[in-house]
């Protein structure tokens, strides 16, 4: 059920199958790193061995973003749908509410994780949010945070430090923490806290989320230059028969 796209192993599970898979991690209490991979990071991984290895060592990598889905189609190994960080987070929260899973939120500017937790709690009164931590801890505070997480032992730790920082952080900390599901969620907590907005639905459907982000956060343009480069690489791969 995985494809290999430009060197990265990516799941071709749909959203509901992805949620079931993650549910099984919690039942089995194995330790799992979940990455929602977008084109920008996959492009970066072409030149960063450590990043590519981290992606390929994760237990589950979902196709986040229109770029990955498009590339998979062009290269003849289509994935059925996008499984984005924010959508998967919302689905997992819903499931956590249903099944009584205990979740913790880590990352974002001070106050963001707490506000995100408050908003989720309003929507799901019985949701068990067992910890919120901001993403700018000193190393001493981070040690304390790790101790707390080991003690609390949540079922899911959402890590919002931005990609790829959060991926390296999860790789380096997952064994110490012993949490069954550690998932990098980028700017998701900002959206849940109401501090950032997601693109309107029509833009999501037209695969223009990247354009919305570029308009709202123009300083990201340098990072986003990776997108046309990614598209070019995909087309070159298609035409030149470079290994997928
Ligand atoms: N962040 C953090 N600690 C850091 C760097 C970033 O908590 O040391 C947070 C930042 O406040 C923001 C998120 O990580 O909430 C990054 O969001 P962005 O939308 O840039 O992530 P991406 O979607 O690109 O992964």
C-alpha cells in the first residue's frame, strides 16, 4: 500500500484507512512517527540525505498537498487522495473523542497550543487533552517537558515545530518518550487556535492552497520556489525515465 515517489516511501491509504492504521498503533502501543509530506519537503529531501532517511524511517508518510498527488499521477503511481496534516489532525481528534484517547499538543508560539486546546475542548467536551506546551522551550524546559510526557504517556503527541524541524525532533525523541503516535503538524495549531486561516474550500478544491499561503504569508516565497522546481523534477523524471 506504499508508493515510492522521488525516493520517498508514501502511503496510498485514503483518509479513513489512515485513521484505522493509526488506531492500530494505539492499540498495539508501538512507537510511530507520522509525517504528512508536501512537495516542498520532498524536493528538499532530494538534496538532504538526512531528511530523506528520516522520511523513510517514519512508520507512516501521507500525501499532504496537491503537488504530491499530482506528481504521483504524472509518474503513473497515483495515490487516491490527499491526506493533509490539518485534515488528519481533525479526524484523529474526532476519533480520540470517541475512543477516549489522551492527546497532547506541542509547538507554536506561547499561548497557541492552549488556545487550540480550548477550541477543541469546546467542540468536543469529553476530549482528553492531557498537556499543552509551546514550541520555544529552553533546553532545560524541554527536558522537563520530556519528563512530563513520559509520565503522562499520551496516546498521541501532535508536534507543531514546522517541517522539517518537527520531523528531526520526533526522530530524535520518539524512543525516549515512548508515545505510540507522534505526528508533525506544522502550522495546524495556529489554525486550530484561530490565529491563522485555512484557504477557503473553493481554493482547496482548485488545488490553490499554495497560492492562498503565498498571498497571506508572502515571506514564504523563497521556500515556495521549491514548488516549480519540484514540478520540473517530476516532468524530467517522467520524460527521462529517472528512477521514481
Ligand atoms: N514553531 C515552533 N518552534 C520553532 C519553530 C516554529 O513552535 O522553533 C512553530 C511556529 O510557531 C508555527 C509552526 O511551528 O506555529 C510552523 O508553522 P509553518 O506553517 O511554518 O509550518 P509548515 O506548515 O511549513 O510545516
